[in-house]
């Protein structure tokens, strides 16, 4: 696939979330960035410049075209200010992903120069975001990944040898990392746990409309969507409770402001509970009001 095609590959793109989580970002922040990224990818696909980016033959050319798009064509016209940086951040992820799975065969992706991978007096961009309390939270350096990949077939029999490779790579730069820490990080790299499909792990809401189209949202977004669809005043008049409190309230419990989302005219939406709690209330509303869509929990993620 071409570099820009890798941006639209959903199965590949979702892998970035693991790296953002390793940076210490909150799930809600990661989900927000992921949705905004998808929004900008959709916008680019709707303009002529999509083809310009798609036809880039090298990573260098691709970065130059991205720079022109964000800093010239779309300068001062950003709804989401972090997106230019995020688009470049995705390139770093592609290098990590490609090192982990060379069969991806991303055309035009250039081998990073040594100074971008080999730590000298300081960590490179492939480690700086992932250091917390003196320890590495994930192995993202493509050069180190390539050195560790051969241990995949023999893991854990040669775990000690793999640890020595990682320790030699960073020399004395990560003194807080114990051998057990390294083994854990290497195992996560070589043999990542598969994601459970059980309903208990579902974190999103799927809304299916009469035309069979569907939308994936967070629990809070789904609550806001349905309440807005019903009408805020109508929702206030219903005898439906959510987590033992009205759906829409005039006053909030100031000790727990995160349990509410601001609406209009000083009103607040009650967003207490987990996603599954929100789905229970939303299903009750769809049944009571015969709303023209179905609501369920899902492991799918928003585009």
C-alpha cells in the first residue's frame, strides 16, 4: 500500500491507540484524537489534494505535501489544532508498525536515519514520549524492534538474550528498567494479547438507523445524540431516570462535575455511569418513544 493509503487502513490505524495509551494519555483523549483524525481524513478525501498525497512516491515528498496542505492551503483554518502534529505522529507509528510486520509493505516509507533511532546522549523521538518514572512503557523504536523480531519464534526460551539486546541498545540510559521490566515489554511486543470480544470489554455504542447505516459513538456522545433528537424539553418531561437522577437537570452536584455535560439554557445532561449503564437507559428511551433506531454495545471503534 502507499503511504497515504496506510492512513485510511482502519485495522492498521487502530493500532496507534496502543502507542498513545503508552504515552500516558487518557482513553477519552485518545478516542477524541482518533475521531478528529478520521474527520480530517474524510475532509482530505473530498478535495483534489487527496490524489496529490496519494501519489507521493517517497516519505520525504509526502511530508513536504503535508506541510503545504497544513501550513499553506489550510493555514489558520483548523477546527482541531492538534491535527497537523498528529498526521506526522502517525508516520512515526507506521515505522514502528512496519518494523513489527514487514509484510505491510508500505511503498515509499524510508528507513529512518540513524540519528533518529540510535540513542546517543539523549533519547530519540521513538522513546521520549514513552518514558515514565524512568521506565519505558512500550518499545516503539523501529531499529530495536527489528533486532528483537528474531526472538519471536523462540520466546520465551531466549528471553535473557532478548533482554541483553534491548539493554545494549539503550546502554545505561534506562537504569530503572529491571530485567523483568524488559521481559514484560519485549513479550508485549512479540506476543501481544489478542483483544477480547466479550461484551464486558465493549466501550462504545452502536446506533443502527432504518437504512441500515450505523454510527459508533462513546457513551456520552450517544446520550447527547438521543437527548437532542428527542428534544431537551421533551426529555425533561419524561418520567425516566438515569442512575437514580433525572436525564436532564437544572443543577448539578458540584462535587462531581464530570457526571454532567452542559446543554443549552443552563441545563445539564446526566452522563453518570459506565457505557453499559448509558445503553440501558438509551434502550429504554428508544422503546418508550419508539425511536427509529436500535442501540447496542460494541467493540467497534469510531472512524
